[in-house]
């Protein structure tokens, strides 16, 4: 005989809940020997466990997305810096080409005039 089935006075049999040992009618034994109250608690626990698993998975996905965003952002920044370097190199080459076409004596004269200007500005 099942130890969770008890015969009450008058010959009626009842089922004892395997979790809380409360009595309930045998014909309501739909949850493998667990009363409805305990079954609801178990369902809530399972829902909470599933929600926590989903939350953990969402955190992992968020972390992966953040890492991918940083990697993509870094690549964009590197491309931007590369473009700036290319423009700067091109500009420097143009300036050097311009300077090469000017008479070196004129450049020296302009530097001297600029130094005199700075000297007078300080006084």
C-alpha cells in the first residue's frame, strides 16, 4: 500500500501531499502526489529559475554585443585615424613641394621678419 494514501474514519481514502503532508482527495491526484498549493509553488520556482536563466543568457548576449560594438567602433576609429594620416601625409608632401619651389633666401628672410615681429610684440 502507498504510504501517502491514508484511510480515514468512515473508510474514505485520502492522499497525503509528498511535500507538505496535507490531505487531499485521491481523485485530485493530478500532480504526482503533490497538492495544488505545493504544485503552484513548484511552478513558480520553475518560472523563477527559467527567468534567471533567461536573465543570465541576456547578460551574456549583452556582453557579446558590447564587445562587438567596441571592436567595430575601434575599427572605425582606426579607419578614421588612417584617413587623417593619409590626408596629413598628403598635406605635408604638398607643403614640402611648395617650399621647394620658393627661393630659400626668401624663406630665411620671412623667418627673420617673423622673429623680429615676435620680439617687438613682447616689448
